[in-house]
């Protein structure tokens, strides 16, 4: 069982995004984090802060949808999610 009691690692994936020679090191660190913790934080991904805020909003909206709502019904209930 992975040790999830310790702090999650933070991995800068900028070298993956920019196809750097250090990609192998980043991949190794991701593998280690997955095996040891199951999860990790990502930095250096290049996703704009504004988009991250929008994703948080849609995540919250989706989380409040009833369990019986399927994808098609969800698109009707939250049309702004399609426009993002």
C-alpha cells in the first residue's frame, strides 16, 4: 500500500511541456510519486490562471449536479461549460 501519510510531491513538468532533454528525469519523478503516493502536484504546466479558475467553477457546478444527470443532460443544465 502506498504511503499517503507524508506530504505529496510537487513536480515541475515544464521540461515535458518544452520537450527538454530532462524529460526522462521528470518522467522518473512522476513514476516515483505515483508509486509512493498515488498522487502529486503539478507546476510548470503552462495552463493559464484564468482557465484554471474557470475549471474550478465548472468542477463545482458539476459536483452539485444530481447523480442521475448524464453527460447530455448536464450539457443542457450547464451550457456555459460547453463554451469554455
